[in-house]
C-alpha cells in the first residue's frame, strides 16, 4: 500500500530530523565495512489464519538469507477470529520457528483499530494509510499496556523465552502506545523509519537503526503497482544505507509480481548487506 511506502516525513509525528538514515560505513580494504551493513527481514501477521502463507514466505526468505535470519511478527488474535491461545498445534509451530533462530515479535493483539477515530490525524492515518489496521494508534496508555502485557505473557509462555520486541500493526503508534512501550519493557520496537530500544525506568528511547522499511501491498492493483515501483527504486537507492529493512506479508504470496519483486529485492540487498537478527542492533 502506498501509505507504507510514504517517505515524506515521519508518520508518527517524531522529529523527522532525528530520524535521518544512517549512511553506510565505507568499506575498507579489509572488508570490515561490509559486515557492518545489515539486512533485517521480517514476516508480518503470523497467526493460525496465515499459517500456509507464512510457511511459503519462510522458505523463500531462508533461501535468500542463508538460514533463519529473519523475524516473525505474531498476532495473538487476528481480527478476534484467530486466537493462538489454546491452539496447541500452532504453539508447536511457533516453538519450532523460534528454535530455528527466527526472532519472534509481538504484533499488537487483534491488529484492528477498534476505537472510533476522533482526532483528524488519527482519522486520516487510520482510514487512508492502514484501512483500519492501526490497532495501537488511538489506544490509551492503560489499554495499550494491558494488550501489550497480555500478548507478551501469552507468547512468552508458548515460546518459553522472551519475545524479541513489540511492533505495532501497520507500524502506527499513538501517544498512549509509545508511553506503554516504555512502561511494559520491550527490548526493541520499530516503525516505518526507525528501530529503537524503548526507554525504561524513565530513560529516553534509543534509536538503533534508521532508514525506511521496504514492504509490499497486495490489497488493490493501485497499491500493488506503487509497491512494485517503490521496491524497484529502493533496490537502486537504499543500499547506500548501513541497515536495510524488508517486510513481507501473507497476502504477498497471492500476487506473482510481488513475489518476483521480493526475490529481486532480497537478492540485491543480500549482495551488500549481511542477513542479520534485530537483536544484533542492541550489541
Ligand atoms: Zn501487521
């Protein structure tokens, strides 16, 4: 979708000057510069309803990245129609993926924005950028923290280890969600333009990577076209950055042109950037 690709300004109202991309370090004769360049890939919207598409995407990513060097974003109850609680078969699958080394992020609770849009900005973002998928855009801090804690506990009980972090649906965080992130305590979070370590115990958040995420949308012919255009541009222009981020969605597997574009983008980025785990950004 075009909203995910929007490059002008920071969609979350942060100071844009504070989120300018990091330039890539120059590659010295010893080649050490190349290893400092990272490729971070993720599969969004992992839930029982997307199981087979996620399997197909995971195979595809492993092929390009040379192993399970990517993340999955898990939704505890997608649209309140696909609860992972009580689904033992899916729990086993999540553990298998995590045991392979795939990083598991909590990705909202239900993914859908269920609050009435009040402010003009919330209305614009919720309706035009996300088609109502910005679950954490309008939540109060109390409600955002409640859903984060519940999801974190659920997922960590299933996995038997801490989640890698929290990423809001459609990368949209309202003020309540940002405050709740600091309160609940996650190692990492990200939006369209940055990855950061949320502040804890009153400390400020720490941005650990800057630069736009490359993603695709399968929802309509217009959005498919714009994502293909942005990915083609990204293949040429973004490799100057230190870190590259790529995000794929279950719906991408239904559009062959998107899969071709995803393949071309991962192949190009993996040539100059080392497939990495998000946790390395904290090192
Ligand atoms: Zn999502």
